[in-house]
């Protein structure tokens, strides 16, 4: 059987948002096996999805890149689709020597692809494409089928068992009544100040919710500061993405920064709420009424800047008002 290779190296939320495009490729090429390349830490999110034949986990190193590219070359794939578009993924795509290589029309990358599509399409005014629709558009250009933009994530029994242990270790009494709080973020400009997150945590607990802080590596200092002023919150112990996904699947809701955990929540039908400043909700907010958001009114919003000399879009979102919006959203969409 022939092979198709799809590449999406990182990050967690982006991998989740690429799954509709992966399903599209599989549906459009029923005579081919779909192979997906991603960083090893994200491979568990895709392992077990029925439309993927094999997930190739790789490390962020030169040796792993070469080994993966040469192994893919032996597959002699008829098509390679690069959903990531950096120099490493473009190199892997070309090393695979497929019949045709598809990717985004990014400056300095065109030489790596036989067929390109625009990375971003904007409508009138402030209209933008959702990130999952961008990937689906590329998949369709490579012969994929039109499919719903519903993200999908695989869960294995070991991760579910680990999630039980993690929640117990955190002191969570009832996950179905617990709200996951993401106070940190991959960009400093995407984060609410920790003082604002503290107000939200206190208001959630005063309303009868348990609060579980979800933090990743390097975010320990922020978590400690939050605990200093909201000591009753629970903190999820360090874990891999498979266990994190299994934890989120059990929660009542996920609120906080525009982040990967929200996209995991959407994949499991768990309600969510987030605040937006430099990123655009049309691109990153999960579709549907159960995923609410609050956005700054500043004219420079949606700038996509990871650093800002006058950062005041998110600090300007009043924490008391934010807590009221979150509580109203939970009352409407989160069933205990």
C-alpha cells in the first residue's frame, strides 16, 4: 500500500488543531497509509487515532531529524504535507523524496515544496480563518476530503489510570466539579497578570468550584505566587501530555490563557473560557457556544506580538469582571 506523510512537529494545541486535516488526508486517500511525524512528547495525542497508520515521534536534534527523514524516504511516500513550515520540517519533507510535497507559502520555504497555499487568508474587516481551517485547506490541496473541523485526541488506558493518580495526588475530590485554571502561557503577552488569576481562583472557589492549576515546565514560580494568595487551589503534579489530556477529559471546565489545554478540552467536549489580547479569537477560540472568551477592546489587539513595549491589553481586563463572566459561562455550559 502507498504512503502519505504529514508533518506537524509542535506545539500541543497546534497538534490537536491539525487532527481534522489529518482525518481529511486519510479520507481523501483511502488507498494509502497515513504516517504522521511529530515531536515525541506529542505522539501520545495521536497514537490510537483510527485514521493514522503510524506516528513517528522525533526529538529536536540533528541526528533524530536525519534518522526520521531517511526512514520516511524508505517508505517512498506519494505525498508529503508539511503542516509546520519551519526549516527542519521542510528539510524532512524534501528528504522523504515524495512524489509531491505540499506546504505553506512562507518566505524562504517555497523551494522545499512542489505545491504551496497561503498560510493565512483574511476576510473583510477583522475576519480571520480558524487555525484548524487553515490546516484543512492545505490538506484539501493535497487531495484530502472536506471533513468537520472537530479536533480528536487519543486516550490510552495507562494515561487514564495515571490521571486518576494525579488528581488524587493533587487533592482533587471530584474532578467533575473541578475547574482547570491555566494561568501561564507560551507567550508572556498572552497571560493575565497573576494577581488577576488569583482573583478569579478565589471567586471560583467562593462559588463552590474546586480549582486545579494546570502549569507546565518553567511555570513553577508563577504557580507559587498564585498559591501565596489563593492557598486552597489544587496544583496538578508534573506529567506528560497523555496524562494531561486524560486529566482534562475528566474536568468540569478549563479556563484561562489561550493555550493548548483549551484545545484539549475542546477535543473532549469540555467547556472552556479564555481571554484574548495579542492573539485573535477567530483564529484560536474553539468553535461553539461552550467555549467562551473575553477580548480586550484596544485597537492593537490581535497583533500576534510575543513581546510588547506597552503591554496593557490583558492587564486592562478587570479581574472581577472576568470572574463574573467565567462564572456566568460555567453556569450556562458546565454541567456538574
